[in-house]
């Protein structure tokens, strides 16, 4: 039987770090392959599963290995309050691209155009998974699978297709880009195959994405309020899409 710490050392270079109980719970629920998981208190982690995630309790019981706190701290940069960590195999780019290109799509794709904040990107992925969006795409330099993004997404990267693409590589579909100069979103019915694009937190839409947009839309906002948080903008837009 392979030692869990040897397995961790072998997988760590290419695997996705699942930081905390909830990230591991979500990854298992959505079919991630998890070769190794550790905790400093196996009984407490399984008790948490009994309370919050009985559907994955059996899988957790088979996976979790108890390690001492010092060993656990050596495996993760920021120990999680639940003292649980795991490594998961990242979905293939090819599989994600097939999902994003699905025709017809039954839910929008969210595009974050040159985002800067890792935590915001994670929050958006969590939102997109909650709404059942087809996927989340980032353009620019931010890696949507960065450990901080995965932590912010609570393991829900495995519930939706997450990739980094260039603007010319975006999937087919009408592009609705959020912009202060656009039409009021409340007057527009967003189609299921829409590509919903959001500019960066500071500079808004890039010229390239703006040129690609078929429609510019704005969210309702009180005068003299500068802007919404990126995740808030995505949530409002996806809620508008989902409304009857």
C-alpha cells in the first residue's frame, strides 16, 4: 500500500490542492478524482461529514489519513480551520473545451476579462457553479486554477468548466458584455447560450473584448456609486438570466 505522504509528494506538482473540508466535499460530489486526503483529526472530519455531507461520508472515510499537525502544516501554505487537505486531478483541458463548446448550451458561459484579484475569481466560480453555468473563462494572466482561486471557489471548479482562453478562443454564442454605457439589463432577456463578459475590477472591459461584444448591458446602480464588486455583478447577471 502506497504511503499517503509519498503519494502526496508524487502528485503535488500537477494536482489541484483542495484546501479544507468543504473544498474536498464539493470535489467529491462533482466527480473529481482524489488520490490522497489528510487531516489532523479523522474522527472530527468524519463527524463533520455526518452533519454536513452524509452523501460523501463513505468516500471520505476511505480516503482520509490522519497525520500530525506539523506534517499537515508542511503540506499546505495556509492551514485551513477544518484541518483537512487533499489533492485532486485537474480535469483535462480538452474535456473542458468540449463542454464550453457544447451546442446547444443550456446555461451561459461567464467570461472574466483580464481579472486581477484571485479571491474574486474564486468567488465567481463558486457563484457560477451554484447557478449551473456552463463554465467560467478567464482571459489575461490570472490562472483560474491558482490555489488561492480554488480555495475561494470551495472546490466547485469541479462543478463547472474552468479554463483560461484568449478572446479569439471564446466559445460561440452572443456576447453580452457588462459596461456602464450599455443598455439597462432589465430590458434584455439573456439566452441560455449567452457568453456573459465582465471587465477587470479596475479597468473594465479590454478593447479586444469590447470589440467582440454583440451587446453592451449595464446593471442598475444608484447615481454616484462607483461600481459593484465583480462577484456581485456576476451574481446579479446570472440571477437575471435565471429569473422566469
